[in-house]
C-alpha cells in the first residue's frame, strides 16, 4: 500500500516538473514568434497570429520524455495539476495590447524594443547605422498603421487646434505693422528710434523658431507648442497695458520669441498623423489658417484702431487707446489655441522615435477608435500589437554639480539644450542632406525677402502717393495780420508765413498739419488745443498763455522764441486721433483686400498640391510672382497699386504652401522640428532685412525695389525646381 502511494506521488511530481519545463519552452517559443511577427508585419502588413515552426518544440509537447519504468495514466488529479492556474480571462484576443515582451535571455547585442541601450563594446557608427535601419523599417510600418487608423474625426480635431496656433502666428506678423504708427505716436517715440518695434518682433520670432523647433525634437511637439503659445499669449496681453516704449518693446520681443515656434511645430505635428496620400492636400488646407490670421488682423485693425472713441484714460499718466484694444483682441486666437491644445495628445510618431512604445500605441489606438466611432464602426478592432522602435543611443552629456545654485543649474541646462539643438542641426548639413538643406535655405530666404520686403513697400508706396496728393492741396497764407479773432474750429493742411497774430484766442480747436513760419504771436490765448503734425518754426511768442494744450518744445522748433509766456496744465504724452487721419481707414482697408486676394490661391494650391506636384507649384509660383513685380512700373495710381498688391499676394501664397509641405517632408522625425525651425528662422532674418532695405527706398526710386524683388523671386524659384520630389516619401 505504501509503495503504491510512493509511486503515485512520484508520478504527480514528475508531471509537475514536465509542466514547468513546458512553460519554459512555451515562453521561449513565444518570444521567437513575436520577433518574426515584427518582420512579417513590416513586409506584408499582417496582424494574424503566427504558426509554430520549431519541430523540436512541437515534438516536445506531442511526445514528452518519459522516465525509465514510468507510465502516464490519465487521472483526475494529474489533469488538475497540469492545468492549474489556467483562466479564461487570460486568453489573448486579436487587437488586445500585450505590452512589450521581455526576454531575460536575450541574444548578444539584442535589446527589448524601445529600451535605451549603452553598448560600450560596439562602435558608435555601427550603432547609428543600426538605428538608421530601424528608422527606415519604422517609417514603412508607421505608414501602414496610419492607413489602418484612417483619416477622420481625430485629424479634423487636431486640424482645428493647430490651425488656431498657426492663425496666431499670422496675426503676430501683421499686428506689428498695424500698431507701429499708433504705438510710436502714443508713446512719443522720436524718429531716431522709430521702426525698432518691427525689427525687434521679427528678431524674437527668428530666435524662437530655431529654439522651439529644436526643442520639439527633444521634449515633444505638444509640450513645446503649449509653452511657446502660452508665452506669446501672456506677453502679448501684457504689452497692451504697459505705458513705456522700452517695456512695450520687451513684451513684444518675448511674445515674438514665443510665437516663433508655432510654424515649425504645427506642420511637424500635423504631418505625423497623416498618411502619405493625404499629407500634401491637408497640410495645404492647414496653411489657410495663416491667411485667416491675416484677414482677422486686417479686419480688426480696420474696425478698431481708427475709432478713437474705443479708449479710456486714468488721469494724464495712463492712456488706453484703441490700438491697445486691438492688441488685446489679437491675443485671443493664441489663448483659444492653448486651451484647445490641452485636450490633444502628443504626436505618436515622436513617442516612437524616443522609444516610448506603450504611449505611442495608446495614442494610435485612440486615433483609430475615434475615427471608427465617427464612421459608425465602433466594433472594428485596432489590430496592431507591436511597433518597431529605433535603437536608443546613449548621449554623453556634461553633468552639473549637485551643489550648484538654482540659477547656475538653470543656465547650465539651457546651455546643454542649445548645444544639443546645434548638434542636431549640424546633422542636417551632413551627407546626404547637405545639398538639399542648402537649396531649402536659399528658397526660404529668397521667398521671404521678396514677400516681406514688398509687403512693407506696397503700403508705404500707397501712403507716399496719398501724402503727395495731400501735400499738393496745401493752402499757403503769407503776410497776414489777424487781430482779436477767436479760432474755435480745425485748421488743416495750411502754411502761414510772416503772419502777425495779436490778441487772438485759440479755444477748443485742432491744428492738423499746420505750420507757422516766421510768424509773431502777441498776447494770444491758447486753451484746449490739440496739434497733430503741426509746428511753430522760427516764430516769436510774446505774452502768451497756454492752458491744457500739447504745445511744447517738440512743436516749437527752428529757433522759436517764447518771451514772458505761461504754460499750465499741459497735456502729457503725445496726442493721437484718427478722426482726421486722411489715410487710416484707407490703409487698413487696402491690407484687408490684399489678404482676401490670398483665398483663391490657397484653395487652388490645396486642390492641386498632389496632382501637379510640390516642386512644380513652388517653383512656378515664385517665378510668376517675380514676373508680376515688373508690372509695378505701370503703378502710377492708388488703384493700380492695389490691383498689383492683390495679384502678387494671390500668386505667392501657392509658393508658401508648397514650401511648407516640402520642408516638412524633407527631414526625418528626429530632426524635423530642428530643420524646419532653422528654415523659419532664416525666413524671419530675411523679413528684417527686407523691411530695412525696401523701407529705406520708399519715395526715392522704384527701379531698385522692383528689380531686387523680381530677381530674388525668380532665382529662388529656379533653385526650388532642383529640390527632390517628396510626394512619395514616407515620414522617416
């Protein structure tokens, strides 16, 4: 009886040992199958379970080894022990995410996908080549995954959110030109410092484009976009309340630094959730938001700035004029973009690039499920289980001492990040990208120089034509003598030479573009007088009384003498009003028409981007824009100049849309933000140079601006035709 019990105990123990051995072989077999599944998926887009191919493993389960003298009997106890721990809930269903498999006994040189590795025994170049091969495999696989996720509700939601961010960039570019005259007048900026506002904002955007574009390749698209948009919104809003010109410049500089990252991040982010056949068209539609930003800024400027009544003041020290209201209104798209962006996920392509497999899988499943529910197919399963992630290479960085103070640590961190961005940028100039990078840089610079240069030249030429017409209508009065008269009405566009004013009263009136030359004022009374563009040149004021006026030393010029006169309760600050401005409404309306002319070009470029090709549209649009500049020779009237402005804007917008698409598709994911940011920084540098050069030629000559703009646009267009076609590219 005891021997029978011992034999049965040995039999049960042997069965348990065989079960353990079977589990070990099963784990080994599963890991091999998963590795084969990844390779087969990238080649055949096959998500099905794979059959076992190891004969010896299969034979092990069919014919397990037997011990000498032992026999297996089917009994209830043995069956129970062999299936112990099995549960129906542990079954693996198709489409259920199983995480990243781990194999403790990995082959030499093999690591779990997505895990950072430091392999000191292997050459760095060999590891980089291996990562390059992984990236190429991931690019093909990711394209198939995005196709399975489909194009639907998720992409349209992200389209609207990123569109608001891009709209904010368009607003920021044009808000500078619209508020520049008003802000500098309101803050009493002398001519020597005039124009700094436009240059400072573009410089901030230039630095911001390079910095935030590079940072988006290191910390993520969504996070960087949230930070840069928040920075822009806060300082743009703050700038509307500061009174000093220096503080205003500082706020707009930081606001420009923030919004500078919008363009490179927005296009990189959106391209990474689009399939290849959808990318060109939908990136072009996204470009429309930049145009919408132009229209929004032009319409708000036309509706708000000329209305002097849209303002309030708290004493004479704090003035909140209509242009400040306009600045607040222009910050609203940025605020809306920040709020909406908090509800969107990070780019899954970025997560895969940095080895975060699980996070990327969850976002891709979210995209798939969102689109399938919108199509009325909620039962459709996301069948992707495993995604290739590139080998993660260790980076050698200098570490800061733990004993350092917070300021030095922050400075060291910023220095390290900038160095990382610089290293990443230098890789964009290495073979095989070097030649294409140089061509892209030339195209960006030439298109920006011509576009922004003519954008500042067109309005200034129109204003110059208006000023010439206005000056031709000036009334000149000579050797007049006026005694005991009360002026209580507006004097406009007049010149008074060698006049004599005795015991006259100037009460509640405006002097607009009025100049007194070599005139004498005796015992005259000035009460509540506002002067705009008016001066007293080489005049003599004897026994005068000035109460609540803005007449000060800046208006008394060219040797004007003030003898025994009293100035009391003078108006502080520079007085501004648009009620009598002959050009305010007209200039804003012209810009509004120019932005509306962009709409047809946007629609055409979006519809034809994938049909005629990016390069044909880019080069052709630039060449046609350059040719259209020659017709400026015939622009002798305002109406003709307005027509040419609309034609030029309509032709050039297709070039901008094509260039954005080509640039997005030209860089691998790991350097897409850095490369695009560098190109956009060149754009802002060209804008600064264009504003300075073209602005200095207004009213001097037509020939140089026209020939310069035409030559750079045509030359840049010819270079653009030599760029490689990116239409068939997958996102590397």
